[in-house]
């Protein structure tokens, strides 16, 4: 029992607060950044890929919600797997999550640099990569983070831009294209270009649309009735984002059919070129600027999150504490980690494409998703006396679908991902030789 003198978080958040928080985390424009990549990979079947990904994520969302009931203060895949399965398996999940934290700012900087070139095509890509990497690193070394109010305002602006795009897109389709009934079905299934392997490869990237939904579980200590609301909010958020995303990519595919692949020069920012077709230069510039600001904010937040995770590992001596466990005395931030991550982001943005970064990020995410589904299955099927609906079927199906989509990642992504995981196992071995537990990654 906690002491009455110790302040505790107030349970004031309602269900709708959580859903709004989840939408802000994921962003209403979530599928726009990956649209061109998924379209080219899946031969235009982006809407179908986003739907399949939604099914997988909703199953996984149920498992996250259920595990948040059991561990309301932990709120991470690492904790769930460590507690329910084994600390070493938790370490594997934690190491995979670290890769995601490192890759997130890289792909955001890649996208921002390509978006900036849409406005200033004569300025080299290298210049923009350096600028955005330096800006993100500088702001993080000063401890500058966007407030929740700014993020909420940005989410509202993005929602308005999405509504504007959908309105202009529908108007363009009905007044310019005059589609037949067969045309209306093609974004979901085009017999001329459909290929099952391409669709599931595209789905393995389309899952990036939903990345971040698990952040809702971190609010468990501030929610009214968390045992009920965390689960419902997580599933609802995935569903709402999924429906909105399908609408966005459906309109985009109608305007720019999958039979017209995007050129390599514009594939990363393909959605803004679709916007140009339906709304001219105004909508092109508006959407380009909105997404650039959103991705820059994500890059800064992701770099800070990765630096904080590495600080936890340094503090627990999972990484060299002098470097990774140090705090800047003036700004109270793990400056060394921020600088290291800034250098990694700079090199990564020059060494890989947006597609490669997104697939590699999803490699780690799916390991975490599979782990959470299995943890939920073990807990509610074999350990807990609490009765829940389909304690075996939902998490088992979630794990199987996630594993299947993970398997459809590109060979290069899987090879690089396995190499990262092997490096983590080597580090775990070194830690054990020095008498430290790999579970120190918990931070």
C-alpha cells in the first residue's frame, strides 16, 4: 500500500481521451508517407494491404490491452515477454525494439529530405539530410520537446488537410475520371496486376501505418477503469486509423492507379504528387509542408526516445555507463546518446532508402508483436483465473498473422534484422561473462 504522503498520478483520463491520444501518436496522415513504396511493391493494392495490416494490428491490440491489465505500470512488450515467458526472450524483444527506436528518426529524416527537395529541387539531397539531422540533434541536446498541446494542434491541422484532400479527391474522381463499377473495385483487387506475394510484401510495409498504437498502454496509471478502457481504446484506435487510412489510399489509388508505378525520384513522397493531381500546386505545397513538419516532429521525438532507452541501458550497465549512462549537467539530457544517434541518423539516411528503413523497422516491430501475443496466450490460457473471450484463439491468430506478415518482409530486411539480433545475442553473452543479466535492458 502506498504512503498517503507520496503523490500519485490522478486517474482522470476517460476512454475518448485515450482514443484521441492514440490517434495523435499514430497521426491521421499515417499511410501517406509509405503510400508510394507500398503501391510499387504491391502493384497498386495499397487499400487491401492496409486492411490486412489492420486485421493483424487489431488482434495484437487485444493482446496489448489484456497485458496492460496484468502489468499496468510496465506497459511494454519487453516487460510482458520477460514476465510471462522468460527474461532472455524479453531481452530479444527489447533488443528488437531498440532497433526500431534507432531506425525511426532515420526514416523520418529521409522523408523530410525528400519533401524538402519537392520545394527546392536544385538543392542536393545530402544538404537536407545534414540539415534535418543537425536540427533534430541540436534540439534534443537542449532538451526541447514539443508539448502535448502542440501535438494535439498538429493532429487537428493534419485532420483538416486529410478532409481537404478527400474532398478534392472525390470531386476529381467524379467530375474528371467518371469511373465505372469495375474501376471502383480496382484499388482493392485489380486482376491485371494482382499477385499474392506482392500483396503480402506490401502489407509487411503497410503495417508502419499503425506503429505507435502500443503507446496507449503507457497511460494505464492515469485512466479511469484501465482494465476495461486500455483494451477498448487500443482496438478502437487501430480501427479508426485503419478506416481513415483505407479512405485516404483508396482515393489516392483511384486518382493514380496502381498500373502507373511511381518513379524512383518521387516514390517516397508519392502522396503529395497525387495531391498535386487533384488539387494543384496549393494542395501539393500544403500537404508537403504538413507532412514535413509532422515527420520532423516524429524524428525529434524518436531520437529523444532512443536516447532515453540507451541511457537506461547505460545506467544499468548493459552498455558502457561512462558513455551511455551520462547526463549533461546543464540541460539534463543524455547528450552523448543524442549525439551518437544523430550521427547514426545522418549515416543511415544516406546509406538506405525509405523502403529499406521501413522494412527493417517493421522487422523489429513484428518480433515485439509476436512476443506480446504469445505472452497474452500463455497468461490467460494457462496461468490466469480471469475469464476472457477466446483466450487462446485471439492471441494465437494474432501471433500467426504477424509471423506470416513478418515472413513476407524482403530478404535484405530479414538478413539485416537477423544480423542486428545476432549482435544483441553477442552482447548478451558478453554481459553474462561479466556477471550481468541481459534483463538489465529494462532500463
